[in-house]
């Protein structure tokens, strides 16, 4: 199967009450860990690449790694998506360069400007059969080089979503309901709670339309504990409770973005390996368990959180 867009994936996910995992990829081991789990669990998957990933690994390497995964996993649908496209030029470069889906993130701009930028990307992308995710509302946390404080974040206003989707022609919409980017999503001592009322209001106003959740890592405490035990310092790292993500996956949320959890899985494994094998210096030795840890994490997400196993 060649790379696909997310259209069919989202239609089935919406009707079936599950969500597709969108996992960020930055190198070969991450691509392999994710796609091996998806292949074994017969799950469709979105591999997404940020501006930072393109700066780190280079567009061509990432495209070729994803193409290799498509060859190795011929039975599952794989979409290649630009995560947080900052402007038209970056989206165009990914559309021209073989991506099947792009996100234009103009959510920090005023409403009318967000619409105008998104509309421009949609017009170009649709000419080439590429789908577009847009965003309304602002998440807290760090994405690429933009750091949004909790005070500057804002929930999506449900009364704006219909007009935004109609005027932009976007294919899916990321909304802000209390998720945030990175490993420190809630202050220790507070009770993490997503705003399902905002989600359901958006859902009501956009029947049948796919909603996206960014910043949806759960920050597994076993990884945080291993990192801290083996020389790391990540006090107070807290994520979204998985029951709340499961609930979101049953709703109009068709795409759930996970990146920080992959990083934690990889880092925990490498830290532990290094501490236990101080004389080893072959990267294959410590990257092998790191890749296996990513694979098991992704399997858990597919089966126990997203519910998309067996849906390929
Ligand atoms: O939302 C941001 C993603 O986690 C990508 O992070 O910009 O560090 O690659 P990055
Ligand atoms: P996390 O930082 O919660 O993994 O979010 C990732 C994300 O939203 C990528 O766009
Ligand atoms: Zn994001």
C-alpha cells in the first residue's frame, strides 16, 4: 500500500468510535518502533514530522525512512503528516515533497488571519490531493521554538468552529480543551481534567467532522521514575490521564498526537542501559532496547487508549 491521506482513516475512526495515533518521528529507531507495533496490531497510523524534525534529520532522510516503513508494512495504511506547519512555505515544501497531509498552525494569529493563512494552504494542498489540519485555540507548552505559558493558552471557542471550518475548507480541526505540549502538563497537586464540555460543544456544531487532540501524551510515571533513578531530573512531569484520552477517542476525536511519551520511553531505556552497562559504547546496543520500548509503548496506546488495533 502506498502512503495514504487521512480521509478514509478519519471516516472509519469517527464512525467506529476510536482514534488514530499520530506519532512524531525523528530517526530510524522511532519510525521502526512505531510501525512494527502498528503492523503487529493491524493499526492504521499517522507518522508526523515537525519543523524541528526536518531541521534535525532533513526532509529527504525522513521521507525515505517513512517510505521504507511503507515497504516493510504493506498491509497497514500509513499517512505522512507535517506537524505544526508554521507557514505557507513550509506546508508547500511538504506537499511538493510527498507528504499526504499537512497541518497549518496559525492558531496564535487573530481569527481572521488564521482563516486567511489556512485557506491559502487548503487551496494549494487540495490541488494535489493533500489534506489539511488547522487549529483554533491555543495550547500551553513548548512546540518547536514556540513556548506558550499556561496563562497565554486559551480554550477553543465552540461558537467559532463552524465558521472557521466552512470558510477555510480544512479537513480536520485541532482544538484546545486543556491538553498541552511537553512532559509538564499540570502542576503537581492539581487534578488533570480535560474540558469535555468544550469538546462536545465543538462536536455538536461540526457533525461528522474529525477533531484532533494535540499535547496528548500521558507521561507514564514508570518512565519518569526510571529517568530520575538513572541520573535524570524530571520532577513533577505529569501528563493526561489515559482514561480521559480513551473517552476522547470514543468521541469525534479521530487523531491523537503523541510525541513526549516516545521521548520518555527512549530516554528511560537509554539511561537505564547506560547505567547498567558502563563499558558499552556500541549505539546498536542501547538503541535496540530503546526501540523495543517505543514499540511496546505504541502497542499499549493502540490497544488500551486509541482502540485502533485491528482497524487496518
Ligand atoms: O508539538 C510538538 C511536537 O512534540 C514536536 O516537537 O518541535 O520538538 O519536534 P519538536
Ligand atoms: P505531547 O507533547 O503531549 O506528546 O504532544 C505532541 C503533539 O501534540 C505533537 O504535535
Ligand atoms: Zn502538537
